[in-house]
């Protein structure tokens, strides 16, 4: 049986947790005897009832672990903590807001065949789709992904989707150094730079229905532009998205 640790960063997600728990129950049922899943919640300094709600999680969602940051370390810090504490042979990463349906992980795990190191969700894939997202946010996300695609000479369509599956042995090499939302992109670019085999999985991105987005838009744009400017000064080595270097 395959073992999977699902990392879910949480920051003030009290409103989003009940529907999330419902989807995770369905996910665990769908995996049945094929995948043994444990849920790893990383509470990133929440000021609401998020950690208390996770601690009171029902038996249907166990085994489940909660790791708490006393102070907010942003998404990059939560990802690093999750990577360091993952125990499954495979490790998945997803948002708590269900803008990407957790049930996609059922098919994504089936796609994790020998030779694939990272399987990343992609709303901008030709077979992907976006529903209800504001035009401004869509413009920014698509524009940034296109810029990364050109700058890093990549065949990937999306660099910001936070629904991914990894082989656990690659995590130490690709863990992000940045703390903000740039970290999501950094993880993927680290994997590409090192020649790990990356595949894309088309999925649907929907508008957040519960709680509020935690992404500081202006700060995130600035972080991406700084990251790109450094890449222009020190151009990245050519990397192949769908095949490991020899």
C-alpha cells in the first residue's frame, strides 16, 4: 500500500475548516485500501480557533497531526515545516480553502508512476479550467506564470498552483528559502533546476467560498519581480520539465 502525507498549511482558517474536513473524509474513503493517508496540518500562528478545531478532529480523519508556529512564518515557513515532518513515501501539498478540490489527489496518486518526482496541478494547462476567479487575480497569476515559462525556459503552464504530489526523497533538495507566497513557485523551480522529473495535472481552480485569501497581492508581486530580476542577472541553467537530466 502506498503511504501519503498530506500537508495543509493553515492560517486563520476557522471558517474554511468544516467544509475542508468534509472533503478530506471523502478523500480518505476514496483512497480505501490503496493509499494510507495521514493529514499534517501546519498552523501558522493563527489567531482564531483554527488550532483548536484541528485538535478536535474526528476519528474518521485520523491519523492527523498538528504542528503549530507560535508566530506567523507565511507560506514558505509552513511548507518547510511540513516537508521536514512528512513521513509518507509520497507527500502532497494543498491549500485549506478547497479552491482546488482535494479529490483530485485520488487521480494524482495514480499518476505517480515510477520516474515521476513531482506532479503539479495546473489550472492553465490546455485541459485545465478556471471558474469564478476575479479577472485581476487571474491576469496576475497567468501573467506571472507566462513570465516564468519564458525566463526559465520551461514547458510548464502554471507555477503557482498549491496542489502537488512529491516523492518524499526529493523534498530536502527543493525546500524553499523564501517565506512568502513566492515559495510555492520556488519549490517548483528548484525541482526543475535540479533536473527532477515534473509532470502537470490539469485541474479546475475555483473561487474561495469560505474565509478570506491571505495573499498580500502587492508584496507577492514585488517578491516575484525581485526573484525574476536575480534570475536575469544569474540566468538559470536550462532544465527539462518532463524528463530528468542524464
